[in-house]
C-alpha cells in the first residue's frame, strides 16, 4: 500500500518532533 501524507500533516509531524526535541534540549 502507498502511504500519502499531506504537506500540512508532514509539517505538523515535523513541528511536533522539533517541539519535543527542543523541549528536551532546552533544559
């Protein structure tokens, strides 16, 4: 099966990842 992501979804996923990583790094 093909997995298609919308640009908005990708941006949200990336944003969430960066936020979580930033929170862990910005102690």
